[in-house]
RNA sequence: GGAGAGAUGGCUGAGCGGUUGAAAGCACUGGUCUUGAAAACCAGCAUGGGUUUAUAGCCCAUCCAGGGUUCGAAUCCCUGUCUCUCCGCCA
């Protein structure tokens, strides 16, 4: 959520900054609701103040044993007006809050202009795509060749956009999870965390998936509003919801492996082949809770942590800064890591690292006590995938393939794979 | 699933329907004392919002959440959520 005070004091500027994203802020509506709110709130509080004063006088009169009858009528008369005012105020505040909750974050000034992913800015590349002296296969063909990746059976069990892995590929999949958790927890200073995969609506509002993106979620049939998590970001970041974090504990750094569930509504016909876009996939996520002044350094650090995974796996990748039109709803700035996929002859997203500044923190009331002011202030939240397991698996299969369809095991994974050298 | 008990400030924990935003303790901050520290003593110390140039004042709200009773609710009533104890079931 944006700072309501900023919107009130500098509405035009906010509207211009939101326009960079392609978002049109209805300034007239905001101003109308805001002026109504102001009038109603001032009036209501004035009436409350009168009521309090008179009720207090009754109490004092009674304490002295005096007759308080004369006050009674005066206070009763206030009652109806007060109630009517309060009801209107609540209504306007609700409308204002709905509007506020639907506004995306303001972008950091370093975010490049642009409309969509075509305009994203590549900032660096690492690794040379391997030259193959045979015709490369994509991961679907490789999975078929080894018989260890089965989409048809998954369709029978559940439906489209699921996969069944077995044998060496299932093992490789698990090895990737272990490797990433170990790297981030042992070398990058993150606390390994295990969280619920089902969350309530408050948590989803906190990180920004609700109220706008309910269609992207799997909602459970249950007496309460519960959802499968679309990313570990939701449960992990909400650890600090309604919490005042001790400044000595900052930054808090969490690494967490979870499955992720996404309905992929609106991506019909997109990436229908293979494991790139599934309703269920595993991900290792990094989340940092930091002081505001540290959040951009944290974003660089966390992005480097994600890159380190690709470097150790010897997978070529590039880093792009998302342009204004492509940055997600809650983010102020996002770097995407894109891994080289020989089967597609393209770089494909494998990690997304974002600084949300105080946008999520304001929704979550996640704060820290600033020792300089002694006041609770909003934290900044930063997170990123480190990495998406399914897509990393795809990248390993395609980059490490042999002519006979077997797969070499990356050096860093051998210790997680009983020293196996290849999968076939 | 059944039966009880409970939810109060950063934490622990008092609180006959009427100056209670809330005792006390801990923690924290400042001060006195001390060569320094500790101890002791003194003082301060909730959050959100409105108004405002203002982190000054003034005002409003907040004792799990939402309703209700009342001139007035932390305190009474209803509903929900969560926690704890016992029983049942269970990986």
C-alpha cells in the first residue's frame, strides 16, 4: 500500500509516477473520497468529543451525589447524529481503503521506461552457451528418452500442467533443492525456514496478492478463506506481520523451500509444452527484512545470491532490470535472472528478485524500532527466488545433455546424488 | 468432535460500568552518584488517526475481532477467532 499521506499531499506526482507503469490513477475519485473522509471524520470526532465531555460530567455529578438528570437529555440528543455520521464515515473509509489497496507500488527512479518485457534492460551476462555437435533436444524429449519425466500420467492423475518425475530426474530435482538450501543457509547467512503451504486471506493481502489477483490462486473449499501458496514469499514475509522487529535482529534473512501453486489463469496456450509453466512447482525462496536505508543494497546482495546458484551449476544466464511496464504490482524494482535453455535457444526467467520497499510492510504492519527516533517505523522487504526448482531442472537437463539422451550430473550436485555422474 | 479456562502496553501482570490510556514489575531512555561499570535513587517511556508548517498543542480511536446494552464499557450480553487443560480420534 502507498503512504496515504503522500497521496494526499502530492497526488499529481503520485499519479505521474503510477502512469510510468501504465496505471491510471483516478485522481478525481481520490480527491472526492478524501474530502468526504476529512469532513466526516472531523465532524464525527467533534461529536464524540462532546459526548465524552458530557458523559464525564454525569459521572462527576453522580460521584458528588448531585442530580445529573439535566445532562441526560443533552447527551441523548447527540446520539442519533453521531451514529449517522459514524456510519457514513465507515462507508467512505472503506471505499478509500479499497482504492488504496488496489494501487500498485511506486517505482524506483532507476527503473527504465518501457511497456512490456520487450523493453527490459539487460545489465549483465555470465557464461557461454555450450556449443553442441549434435542436435539438441528440449527437456520434454530428454524426459521421454530417459522415461523419467511423464506428463501423460500427470494428466490422468490431475490434469494439464503437472508432471510426474521418477528415478534419476526425481533425485536430481531433490538434489537441486538440497544444494540451494545448503548454499543459502551455510554460506549466505539465511535462516532455513519451513512454513505452512496454506495461508489465510490476511497473509495474501499483506504481500499484495489480494485483493487484485485472486484469480491466480487456488482457493480451498473450507469454512474459512484459505489458499494454497503461490510462492513462499507469502508465508515467509508474513512472519513479521504485526511484529516490531528488534533492530539488533536486522536484517532478518530467511531461506525457504516450498511447493508453489498457481492457477495460471490467463496464460492459456502459453508454455504449454513441458515443465516451464506448471500449476505446481518447487521453489527455494530468499526473503530479507531490512532497514529502509539498506534495502537497495540488500536487493543487490540477494540477486547475487541467486546468481551464485547458477554460477555453481555452470548455467549461462543474464540479468535484466524489468522496465516500468513489466514490474510486478507490489515491487518498486525487480531484477529477473534468465537462464539459457538450449532447447528453446533462449534465455528464460528462473528467478525474480524484488525490493518492495515499505509497500508490503505497510499492508502487514511490519515494523522495527528505529533507535534514532525510538519510534516504530515500517521495514523494507526484499525477496527473490534462489531458484525456481522446476525451471532449474529443465536448464540442467538441456544444458547437460549428451547425444544419447543421457544427462551429466553437474559437479556441485554429485555429493547430493550418491556421486552419480549421469542420469539415463 | 466433546467439556472447561483464558486473551490487557515491547514482555510479565492488576483492574467494584463513571477523570483508567489503563496499577505494579521487567525491559528501555535520560539524570544523580562513581575513576569507570554495577547497584541504589529520581524522572521519562503505548500505538494508530485527525487537525496543523510542526516529531508543539488540541482532539478521536484502540485492553483478540465484530456486533449489542448504556448518558457512559477493559469491565455486562451475543457471535467469531485464537491459546491452554482434560477426553475422543489420528500421521
